[in-house]
C-alpha cells in the first residue's frame, strides 16, 4: 500500500496551538531566555546594560520591543575581538556537545539540552513535508563543519528513518546508491537532485523506473515552481521545501498544501520593516527576525536574518495553526519602498518570467513630483504566445498583473528586443540621487 504522506502531524499538540496559547508560551520563553542571556552571557549583559536594560525589564511579550536587534556582522565582530565565542558562551567550552563552524566564519556551540528541541523541530518539519518512519533517506547535505548534515541526519533518525549519509558531491554515484538501496526520500538542494537526474540518465538509470524515490525535501536554495515541477516529472516524487539557516536551524516548513511554509512553533518570530524597525502587519513584506528560546549555549535574541518575506495568517487545511511564510523573497537589502509598500525585484521577475514574449527588463522608481512612480521597462515581441499581440492591450494586461503582485500601480513601458542591455535584478532608485 502506498505511504500516506499527506495527513497527520508529528506533534499535534504543538502544531495546533491557538494564537493565545502560542502568545503565552512565547511570553514565558522570552522572559526566560532574556534573563538567561543577561545573567550568563557577558556579550548580551554588556549590550543590554548599555541599552539601559536590567534583567527584570522584560516581563511581557510586548517588552520584546525594548530589546536591541542583533545582526550577524555584530556576532562576527564580537568573535574577532574576543575569540572564539565573542563572550557569548554561557557554559565552559568543554560542556558543549558540538561546536559548528558556519560560513562567516562563526563558531556556534551547542549543549545537549538544546538537542531535544532541535530534534523536535526537525521531526515536525520532515513529517509535515511527507517523510514517515520507515523511509530510507539519502542525506546529501554537508556533514563537516556546518550544522546542516549532522542535525538533519539526527532528525531523520529520531523520526524513525534509516539514513544514508552521503553528503555533497559524487553526483553519478548518488544515483547508483539510491537505486541499489531503494532510497525513498532525498534531502538536499533541489539543484543537486536535478544534477543527479541528469547523471543518472547518462549512466543508464531511469530516474522514475529504476529508483524508488517518492519524496524530495529541499532546503538551502529557493524551489521555484518550474524546478519543483521538473523534479516531480523527472523522478515522480513529491517535492517540498524547508527554510532554515545555519544560525537558526529549521525556521519554517511546507505542508501538503505547498503554498507557504508554517513557522516553527518554538521560535519567536517578528517580521520587521528594515527602515523603521517596527513590526509590519501580516501580509506586508519585511525582514525575518528571530528569537530562539531553546538556544542556551550561544543565545540568539532578536536576530535579524537579512531575509525578506511576507507572513500569512490564514487557516490552513492541513490543520497546523502556525502562520506561514508566503515565500522567501531574497535579501532584505534589495527591498525598495514605493508608495509605502515594499517592492522586491523577485516580485517583478515572477511576472516577467510568466510570458515567453518578454525579454530583459528594468524597474525604476522615481519621484518626479510629490509621489513615487514605479516604471517597469520590458522588451516585448508581439507574438501572441501568452499576451495580446497589440502593444496597448499587452501593456494593460501586464499592468494588471503587476498590480496584483505588487499591490501598487506600476507603469509598464514595452520596448523592442535588444533595447535593454541586461536584466537588472535590482530596482533602480532614482529618488536617492537627489
Ligand atoms: Zn498547512
């Protein structure tokens, strides 16, 4: 009988918390981790004392706004000044269970008590994506230095899976291993599985007929619709994604709905406007900022990830109650505010890529008088493949599509192929040049 990969949850109690239950949990966790960091991490003690805070100043979830933000360069700088941990270590170094080295470079220590929380988050995520006890999982994430490979490995073990720790590389051999062992789940980057598919075919392995693969769980790279579809078709699999970072572990995971990633329940997430540093309303773009209540050895509090997203707070038919990250829009420093709304180059690209008759494009925001004007210039060939042949009608249709995605009006200018040298994946902001 085929495995049911679409129903149930790993931890129904946590995954169906009401908003109020979650708020109470976050509040308790925030107070606890703040006091822990203030009392035991000289790095935080200094920062917070300088900000005029005492250990008793954080009493409610609202009080989180009093806590200074933390950015990765500050952690790197602290580690350079006071190696190896930048004074942000709450236990003696030989009490750590692992020390990871993440790109940066940055040292990150873990104590055994944190591992349970990490495994719980991993199991919820893998189960939500469709992995089940009894799966044979090939783990192609890197095992050395960084946390990814090892932590993912341990998560699948806890879920009750058999893990084949292949790590990165050896593309053609990965396909042979998958075939010979009857691997059912692939985990790694989507581009790596696509490469394995190519190599398999070259080596006479049919990715559908010769492999038993049923599911791909992807992370560390975006999974655009086109790639998801091509992996599905090539391997005959479900293709689902997680979002995580080396600093934070699992942040969010897809569910069978595949239309956004539910936020990991244990973390306290804020989406902030990088200009005003205020929390944005649900549905608006902003920067993912996380507080990790379970990270005890190297606390992470109000950490700005630099990743831009949109948060969605709607009921999901999978039954999980945590809000979803609609998608990861890229780096927050590419966000541009136009008429009070954030616009990300990814949004513009998503519309342009839908139509084969469109070529290079550029987006320009200007303020000729009092208000902002966003102009998107695009190369256009009136072939009638997916847009009207008529210039005026095509322009109208595109303006409608941009309005839907960007939620503000953009003026579209259609130009001949060859008029724009190359696609600018950034929005050119002429307002700043005054
Ligand atoms: Zn869901």
